[in-house]
C-alpha cells in the first residue's frame, strides 16, 4: 500500500545540450499541476486519459501566456508506476534553459524540488522494491562495463532479495521450533531433534557463506580493480597505460621523470573495469615536484588491489629497481618486462629469484606484443576460481557484506548454543539477531538514518 507524500519534481536528464530533456513529477497532485501549465494540441482532461499514454502540446505560463516549449507529456497513473504514485514526465527539448524554466513553472504551481534519489526512495517506501533493489539502481547508473550492468540488473530484478528471503525463511522455521520448545518446556528435546536443529543451522551458515563468496569480486565489478603501474623512471609505464587504453592519454618521452603526478583512467578488460593508475617513476630525486610525485606513487602502491611492476628488458637491473622490490607488499603483482623488441640485457635468472616465482609477462608497448596475455592474466587474477561468472552468482556490496558477516556470527553462536545444550531462550536471541541483520539488506529492519544515507548517494531526478 502506497504512503501519502507531497508531489516532487526534478530534471531527470543530464543538465546540458541534448536532443531531449525530461522534467519528472511524482505524487497525488502531479497530473493536476501539469494540467495547469500544459495546453494539449487536442483539448482533453489529463486526469481522464488512459494511463501510460503520450500527449502532444505546449507548456505555457498561465499568467503571462508565454509558450515555454513544444513537448510530449507522459501520463502514468498509480499504482503501476516507478514510485507507485501518479507520475508525469514532460519530454521537452534538451538544454539547461528550457528544462530549468519548465521545472520553475512546475514548482511554482505546487510541486517541490525532489531530494537526491527521492523517486527511488518512494518506490522503496511504497513497497514496489526492496532496499537491495533500490541500491541496484545506482549501480546501474554507475556501471562502467556491461558485466557490472548485468549484475546490477540481476540485483534490480530482486534476485538478492529472494536469496535473503530464502535464508530468512529457514531461520524463521528454526525460530518457530525453538519458541515451541520454550512454550512447552515439559517436552524434552531428543537426540534426533537436536541433530535436525544443528543441520538446519549449518545449512543456513552455508547459504550465507555462498553469498559472501562473491563479495570481493562484486566490489571489483562495481568499483573497478585499483591497479598501480609502478617502476623506475623511463621504463615505459605511461606507454603501457596508453597501450592498454588504446589511446595517448599520458605524455611519453625519453626524459626520465616526465610523469610528475598520478594519472587515473578506466579500461574494460573482458567486462572488468580496471582503474589504471600511472604513477611517477620511483627514484631518489632532489627536484621538489618530482619528489612529491614519488611520494604519491608510494601511497598508491599501498592502496592498490593489483600492482603492475614495469621493468626495462633492454637494460640490466639497477639500484632503483632493487629498491622498488624492497618496498613491494604481498599484494598480487604482475612483473611486466617491457621493451622486449630491443636486445634483451636483463638477467632473467636473477629476475626470477627476485620475483619469487611470481608472474612475469613480456611485452612491447611499441610493437603491441604481450598485451593480450597481460589482460588475460589480470582477468584470471580477479576471478580466481571463476566465482563471479557463475549464473547463480550474486554481486553484493559492502553494506550487504557487513550484514551477512554479522548474521553469520549470530548463526555460529546459535550453532554453538545448540551443541552445548543451552537454554532455548539464548538460542532464540541469536536467531532474532540474525534475522535483524538480514532485514537490513532488504530494508525491513533498516533504520531511517541508514535509508537516508543510501539515497543521498543518488543523483537528483532518479
């Protein structure tokens, strides 16, 4: 059942030059407000027209009779709308002036400006979607690859919510059984019954673990794999960035220290958004600006998910190369042996010892050799075990992950209590706490502050 809200309005298209712009309204007064400013080509009462229909005419200021624009008005009547309220969309010509003037007119006649994400928030509050589906909307908007879009669409369809509900149903079944034992304390729990309770608790923990399994891959699919390209000056870091991007984004010269600051760009590697970070060459320097760049490079090294350590195959290893080996962490590192189109001078046996059996990929950014192998290697590192590419995989976000981890802790506590023969009251407390955590994912037990925080991330008009 939908809740009673005031009528909101916003520009739902990008504010700039475009073929069309859309001013969207939602609420009980949406049709009335637009009726005051819309003059259809053929006279009609918008409140009586069929739902989900388009109407041609002009937006006119009722006071000045000024024609603002020639438009198409979409009428969508509740409950079969995005928000489960009456929704009207004014499809006008694109551009900041036209859309802004129409929005001003709409606000003047009774609507108020929508808050970020308020249309989707109303869809959630009116029960059309759960909280995980609402979060999928922003994931779709921000998707950097088709793979990211695919899993966001899957979440929008309610797949995560249905998986959570299945787990909650199992917990509820176990809780009902426990409560019955509390209500009838004279009934002793036999060994077979306790074994069934233990098996159910273990099954629930297993279900939660399967959801958690894709959490790290999910973060990468949504946000991108933070990949730092490091190495001493003039080994070809910027050339590698340009080669992977297939465009000249970074300045490339033979002068050491050309890159003074951090350059960040996304590249699509088989559906995975890779956030490439080209760093300043790491070396000792007295030049102030370059020194700051080197310091930033070391910071990026600590924060990266993956490191591409670029070495010059046409030269012997230098003191600067050794110093970089010394500051490497235990993060996934691919050693990129660049300039293999030139006579090779690097000591390969020494390199193997330094990399401790790590992955070495030979490339030439000039001749475009080895780049496909490098991309395949990055892909395989991301999806160890092919976790997130299975059809039943779920890409969960950090908020879902935290709730699942907490739910698992309560279920493990419940399991321990059953094994030790603790009172049913103790067991029921853990089960209720687990239900509360899972409810935060779908929204049933989410606090108002949490809900507001989630929708603050949205753009105005969505």
